[in-house]
């Protein structure tokens, strides 16, 4: 069973949330580029390996 933090979220949920934030705010592909470029990049994103 996953470790639960005081706010009720699991470690996995926290990692997923952090990866989503990093992608939205820092990934140069997240804002601009075609959908095909975005899909190709996101499917190979190192952050996805953490999830």
C-alpha cells in the first residue's frame, strides 16, 4: 500500500501532480508546436517514466 501523507494524498499522486506542473510550466513543447510534435515529445518525456 502506498504511503499516505497528512493531506490524504499518496506519494504517487504527489509525483504525478509535480510532473504535470513541470510539463505545463516548463516544457517548451507544451505551449506551441503541432499536436503531432507534442504527442511525440510527451510520449518520450522523462517525466512520464516517473509516473
